[in-house]
C-alpha cells in the first residue's frame, strides 16, 4: 500500500482510486478493518507529501521569502496556492461524508478512471496552445481556474494530479509547468485533508503497530520521491498519452471483473 500511494500520488492515475482497488484485491481493508485502513492511508499520504517537499526544497523555501513579489515566491506564491486550493477544500468539507458513503467503491473508481482517460487523450490530441512555459509565470486567474478543475479530484479515481495537470494545460500552461505546479498544489490541499483526518483517527493510530506505520511511511516517502523525479524527466520527452491508455486499461479490467462477479451471483 505504501508503494501504491507513493507511486500514484503525483502521477495522473489517482492514488485514491488505486488504494481502493488494491485494498479490495489484496483483502487489506477486510484484514485490518475499515478504520485502521483509513488511518494507515493517512500516514502514507503524509509521507508522499513530505517527499515532494524534499524533492523541491529550494522551491518551497522560496515561499517563505516575503520580500519577493515575483514568481512562486513569498506572498505571491502563497496567494496562488490559496486560490488553487480553496475551491476543492471548501467543496470537500461540504460533501466529504457523502463521498465516503457513496463513492468509495470499485465501480465509481472505474468510471472515473475511464472518464479521466478520455479527457487526457483528448487534451493531448487537441494540444491546447500554451503561453506559460514556466511555473513562475502563472497568473492568479489561471491559478483559480486550476483550482476549479481540481474540484473534479473529489470524484475517487479521477485523480488530483490529472485534474490539475489537464486543467493547467487547458488554461495555457505547458505540460511541464502544469505538472510542477500540480506538485505544489498538492501540498496545502492534501496536507490539510490529511491533518483533519489524522485528528479524527488519532485513537485508531495510537492502537496500531508502530513498525507497520513506520514501514508504510518510509516506503511511501521513497516511492513518491522517485516518482516525482522520474515523472518530470518523462514529460520532458513524452506526452501524457501512456497514462491515458493505462487508465483506460485499468478501468476496462475493473469493469470486466465487476461484470464477471455479477454473472457469478446472478440467478
């Protein structure tokens, strides 16, 4: 589970969707219980967020340079991140109970993977014109528009990374700039959600095996760090199309398993 979280948190394939699918396939959720599984996922999610900070230490340090008003630095950078984070954070608080109750299942994830795959392939086919080649050149209207696109990530399986990267490309960002900004946009939103859930799950975490939590944290951190570095290198040479075809293949596979299961229990 740590490897799955680390590899998928910043790739446009949906970490939440993969955790749901892998958790069901491996019997992880049944083995440890729903509450313990949710608490464990908080720990590995926090590890993945720390990994992106470790991957770009100078960039994140620039956010504390309040005497600078250019690029992703100081108050300007924090303002852009706030505009990107606020829409999904606000909407998530309103509907999070409904999401957990009705949308955390394999069928919903499969549909989200399929819809996201078609969106990704369409964006790469039409190739929106880019006028922002570097993350430092993002303006506040673009940051807000990316934040609105990020609301789609509340649909389990759609992917926060896919929503922000594709939204960024549709708003005029280059593929690389959109991906790098997606890494930064993950930190405030995912951290806030994880801390919120961490407080709720504190009693469960306290009762869990410490070595299990530590191993999951370490594996997720290392996997996420590698994924971030390799993803940016990949995008310097290739498009997002392989991720779109991968999402579609996973979605079709899940649909097939669900269909076979329905046949097996049909009268």
